[in-house]
C-alpha cells in the first residue's frame, strides 16, 4: 500500500474498522486505510472496490473527517476521483484476465488488445510476479486452485484468513475469493444445464416427468 495521506494518519489504527466506535474518527480512518489498500492492490477486483465503497456510504465515513460526501472521501484517500479509480481497477483486471487467457503473447500485444499502454501492462506483470513470490500461504491451504486464489486476495483478507482457527478454515478461502470476485460461481441454470448434458435419456425423462408434475 502506498503512503497514506495526512488525512488518515493516526498512530492507533491497527485493527479492523469494526473494532472502533460508530461515527468515530478512528473508525473512519480505518475504513479509509482499507479502501486505500484495495485501490493500490493490483490484484483487487472491481467487485471488491464496490464493496469497500458501499461500506464508506453505509458508515458515512466522510463526516467524522469533516468531508462533504463519499466522493470527497474517496478522492481524499486515493488521490483520484471515484470514476478514475474504478477505471484503473477495471483496466488492471482486464490486463490480468488477458494475460491469464493469452500467457504467451507479448506485453505490447496485451496492451493493444486491452487498449492501454505497454508500461501499464509491464507494471502489472512485474508486480504480480513479485507478489506471487512474497505471499506466504498458510500450510492448511493445500489445494492448487485455492492457493492461487489466496495469492490474488487483498493483503488484509490474506492476513485475516491466515489467522483463522482450525474450526473456521474449511471453505474460508473459497468464500473470500467468491466475495472478491476472483472465483466465479456458476448460476443454478448453468449447473443444471451441465448436469442435463451428462444425464442419460432415462434420467432426462424422469426430470421431465418431475417438472410436469410440479407445474
């Protein structure tokens, strides 16, 4: 995370924003620090950014800091307008998705496909490589896909998961990745369609009979 603006500086902000009293300056600053961490994390998704903005709106975090609106809060914290932050995160996400689906193309080809500068692609590629090398994955996260999802989570989410007691670990990484938009859950219709294509003619006949009986 980049250096926090003067507005957020406070020696005592060390825990999650929910730990502080409602309407307090500390709570507002903690929310601001979470928002800043999200906006400066190259692995952040637009869904995660929207969820952080919703917290800002629900808590009205701008008021304890003497600001006029959510937009003023976001600009004071990130140094950019809400529209500009959303555009940057969306473009970064497009670059990551493109690199994942076309791993062998050059950075310039990625830039041309996504519609951005080559330097932006290079920054994301280099930072992503550094992040993968530095992230310490808890030893209880053993599945390959979950380990990959863990690497893509924001630093604050990684820290929360790393400290979970054994009884809360099952499914925790997947749920966090779904909430962050990293793991896509197929709709009920898509799940049904996949099963339908695998079903035998007899099984499909039973499904039709059941549907007709429940209409």
